């Protein structure tokens, strides 16, 4: 998160919104694409895993190219 100067609170907000929108599967990597273009100029991609009610962020970085959905 330091490499791209991404705020920890932005990561928390993205993960919280993912928890509310879709259920989490414990022990599997979860991926969230979070829109914060005004702040970071690109959407953020966050990969995390949930184990024993703990959330560990594996990586978080701005997407340089948009993916078609």
C-alpha cells in the first residue's frame, strides 16, 4: 500500500463494501475492484483472504487498464 500511497481506510472501505455486497468464502482469495478515480486516477484492485474471522490483504494496487465486464 505504501508503494502506491493508498490509504488504509480506503482499503477498509472497499473490503467492507465487498462484505455487504457479496458473501465471503473463508480460506479463498477474494478480489474487489473499487472505484476511486478522483483520488487515485484509476480503480483500485484489492486481493484479500478471510481466515478465522481475520482479513489479510494480499495486495492492493491501482488498475492501469480497464477490463471489460
